[in-house]
């Protein structure tokens, strides 16, 4: 008799245990799967946005004429032809009445310079562009030197004058030392 009264209670406890040990974990697993589905849907959305942006930029690139692409390549080329660059700078110098006494590509020479260059190179590996530096010594009257700098400033290629020093004498022409940096794309 007692067993008959306890049997329903035992069955209810067994059913609750069955629910707790089989249904609840499956329900939690469903929640995790829903979260994964949401992540995948978000990734798909981001991919669609990226495709849309790529298509828009492709249309923009198609609008740019070949002449404009050549101008852009002149401003920030894929590589720096140092000989052609020096030729261009010598041409500008000749136009402005400036004499280039000495020109060289600047490279780190001390161990400290080499270490600094290594650190810069590591940082620039992920950069969109690289920098090349030329050191130039110029002999010119002051006004001609200023005109030379203004012409450099107006040139199509992206050029930074990073350092300028001069040695004055009683009479012109003066000697000007300068470091010029040009840039190229990392492709």
C-alpha cells in the first residue's frame, strides 16, 4: 500500500530528473547554436558590405582616366627611380640657376643608425608607403635657393625637405646642405 502511494512520487521525481539531465543541456546547446548562427549571419552581413564597397570602389577606379592614373603614379609611385629623380632635381636646379655640388642616397652608416633603420623597417612593413632620402649639397645665391625650393614644392612628386643647413660667406653664392625625402607605395 505504501508502495502504491510512493510510486507516483517516484515517477514524478524520475521524470524531473530526466528533464533536468537530458532536456536542459539540449536547451543550453540550442542557445549556443543560436549564438553561433547570429555570428555567422553577422559575418555574412559584413562580407556583403565589403562586396558592396569593393564594387563602388571598382566603379570609381573605372571612372579614373589613364592620364589621371599616371598623375597619381607620379605623386606616389610604386618605386623610386633614383637616377630619374636626380635628373629631375638637376633640371629644376638648372632652371633656377642653382648648382648641385654633391648628391647621394642617405643610408644609415653607424651601428645605431642601422638599428634605428631596422626598427623603422619593421614598423614600415605594414605601412602603405616607404621613404627614400637623398642628401644634396647646393651652391647658389639665397634667392635662387628659395626659388629652387618653391619649384620643388610645386613638383608633382610628393617630396619632403627634411633638413636644411647653410654655410654663409662674405659674398654669395652660399652652400646649402639638404635632405629630401620621396615616397613610394608598398604594393
